[in-house]
């Protein structure tokens, strides 16, 4: 397993290099000049040229890219053009709020999806199954950029139960976590239902029933555990999606995370900041996939992650 982990970690290097190259290329071809954001609209051409030289933006693109890659290999993500602070410091300050929000959204999704999926599987083909799946389809169809403002209008502005925005306590996590978690809950509930239906027809489930095991024990102890592998796959993939999908949600709720940070970088053409944030997103996504593979072995000892 150790060899497997080391091999997977080493595979991050070419992926990270590819991500940095693509993001650098895309952000350089987008119209706009960081000097306009730093100096303002009334800066002269001479002032802009002087700033370009000071920031190294007058160098050819390949030279800028090679300089940045050398810095990344040394653990230096550069200095933000707008905040004039090391990008690593800015990301370190913003990564935890984003990760906490993603974990809370995942918890919300699991709390909704597991009961819905289990009920739908046990009552397959009955009205309760159709109702649960209708709720799931509705959750999938609702975009978070619409759901977030609606939750704010109802629970913050109208009822006054929860804070409108910012990270000010446990209650401030509820609305953004619901915004992110509802769509994921819809996906997981359908996956739970389909996976459990497949395993409820297996011989081991029928044998357990024949031995007099209660239906609750058959469903929760036997079927659900064996049906968990595809769920782990989806949860692992979707957790990475939560991190990146939090960009819009963080902007809606003024959340001090990586989402708002990367949007500020994009709006101001802050090349090092955008590249650093995307690099962290991609590496986090890959690490979550590695943890997902390792979790397989814990759930099902028959699986050898090193194979």
C-alpha cells in the first residue's frame, strides 16, 4: 500500500504541471491587463510599462511560465499582484473555510440522501418510492445560483432565522451548506436506491432472511454495507466538485474562502493568484480520489489497492 500511495503522489506532479500550463495560457489570452486594476483607468502608458517591467509581465509567456514552475517546485506560488502578499499565505488563510463548507455540505447531503435512498429501495415501485425520487429529481434540477438567493430571501430576510452572509458562527454554515448539499443529496439518493436494489436481490440477502434475520438488519447491516462501494466513488468525486462548485455559493453568501479569492483574482487578472488557487483545487481533488481508493480497502478487505 505504501508503494501505491507514493506512486499516486508522484503522479500529481505531471498533472499539476499540466494544470498550471493550461490555466496560465487561458488567463493570458483573456482580455484585460493587471496594470489597469492596480493603477486605475487613468494611468498613462509609461506607468503601465514601468509596472509591467517591475512585475515581470513584459517577459515572453514561456519565460513567465518557466519562472512560475520553478517557483512552484520550490514551494513558492508567487506574490499576488493585487494583494501584494505571498499567494501561499492568502490560500492558507482561505482554504480552511472552503474545506469546512464542503464538509458541512457533504454531511447535509448524506443526512438527506441515505434515508431517501434506503426508503426508495425498500419501497421500490410504491408511491413512497416515486415521491422520494421526485424530490431527488427536483434537487438535481435546481441550480445553486438560484437556490442560494431563495434560501436567503426566505430564512434570512423574511423569517430572520439565519444570518444573511459571512462566516460568523455555526448558524452561518446552514444556508450555504444546504445550497451545496441539496444537489449532491439528490445524486446520492438515486445512487443509493439503485445500488441497494441490486444487492437486495443477491443470494446473501435471501439467505439472511431465510435464517430469520430481521428486514431492518438485512437492509442496514448487510445490503447497505455491500452497496456502499459505488457510493464511496460518487462521494469522493463529488467532494472535489463541492470544493470547486463552492465558488458561486461563496460569492452569494460572501464566504471568505478560496471561491471568492479566485474570483477576485480573475476579475483583477491576478495571474499568480488564479494559478495558485486552481493548482490547490486540482491537487485537493486528486488527493481526495486517493483517499477514496484507500477507503475501498477499509470497506471491502477483498480489494487490494495496490493492484
